[in-house]
């Protein structure tokens, strides 16, 4: 089992899903946005998840139209939903009754701007996911801010995690922090090089 809460985002294939579930990953995320390069159709989602047990299935969406999100979710029997727009949280919580995650892009917000967001929405989500699309670094400023919030807010860090050494250092310094990684494409159906994901998850295993 893993020593930390771990979420794998952008899962697109059975190889990632089965490996991560077997390692004890808590959450697997699937994009339900048709315009996303990581989009998973309802049929493929069903095919993948039929092999899984004991893992939280998260629908990931960047949409801002709540009706469009609800329409898409009707075809995905998930356990939780991840959104980018905090304005959706109250409505979706009332309509769905499912746990919600809020993805916060660290490309948009500076480290010092994060705490007010966490404070405002902590009652509406189960986790805050901090990610970057621009390979942001886990700077000293970010480490300082994470150190002040890790015991108070359920945060998953999904940026600046280059390898198992950076992850081990982060989790040693911040024992309450969660980790978020991203899935990747198969080389061919059924064949996958897990690379750094394997190294990181093995580093997080209980010894």
C-alpha cells in the first residue's frame, strides 16, 4: 500500500488503470471532455473500469456550463467529479451529491494567492489539486506555502515532481501532502513503459 493519498489524472488506458489500482492509488481520473486530448468515451471508460475494484473513479472536466457537465456525467458512473471553475461547486454538490475536487492551475495563481482560495472553498471539496500545464517548478516559495497549509487543507500536489527523489523529499518535508501524477499513452495496446510513475509509486510504498 502507499503511504500517501495519490491521484492519477488523465488515465487513458487499461495498463495505467490496473497498475495504479494494484499499487493502491486512491483515485483515478478520466477526462469526460470530448475536446480534450485525454478524452475517454463512455464505452472505453466502462471497459477500463470493469477491471477495477477498490479505487475512486473521478470524472475530470474543464467545462464551465453546469448543464453540459450534468449531461456528460449521465454516461459515466463515477464516484467523484473534478472541476476547474469554483463557481460550479455549490450547484454540482446540490445536484450530484458526489464528492468534488477543485483543480487549481499554478500557472495562473502565485503561491501567495492559493490560501484564500483554499479557505473559501474548503467546505465544498474533498481535495484541492494543484497542477501545471507549463511544467512549473516546486520553488522554495511554493514549499513554504505548502508547509503552512498541508495540515489544514486536503491538497494534492501535481507539479514539480520530476522523479522519485523529488517526491520522496517533498513527502518527507510535508508528511500530510498528497501526490497527483498523470497517466500517459500506451506504446501499443497492452504494452506500457511506466517509467517515472513506477519509480514514484514504488518510492511511496510502505516498507
